[in-house]
């Protein structure tokens, strides 16, 4: 994957998917909370570069939802933690 252009960011899909799972969220729910369309979120999730402002909105929305207690026990280790 090529680096994102200046002022843009590419999200780590595996990390994003894990954080969604830890909070019991779908991509559509997170998109709504971040104020973007589900289609835009899907493109970003699949590797499209996004503006830093959109990245910040996604991060803020994600951090506004608490992690479900015990979720990490059910999800198992992340890469490098095994």
C-alpha cells in the first residue's frame, strides 16, 4: 500500500476492526457517530486515504464509546501478543 498523501491518513484496518469489536459497534454505527456516511467509512476501512479531520472525527467517535468489559478475553491476543 502506498503512503497517504500529505494531510491524509490511512487507518490500520485490523486495529480498527478490533476496536469496533471491543465496543460492540458496527462500521455503520461508528460512521454515524463520526458524522460521515457509511460508504465513506467503508472506503476508509478498505484502505482509502482520508483527510486528517475525518480521521480525528472517527477517533473521537470511537473513543466516546466505552470498551465492553471482558471483550479482550473473548477476542484473543492481537498480533505480537501471543
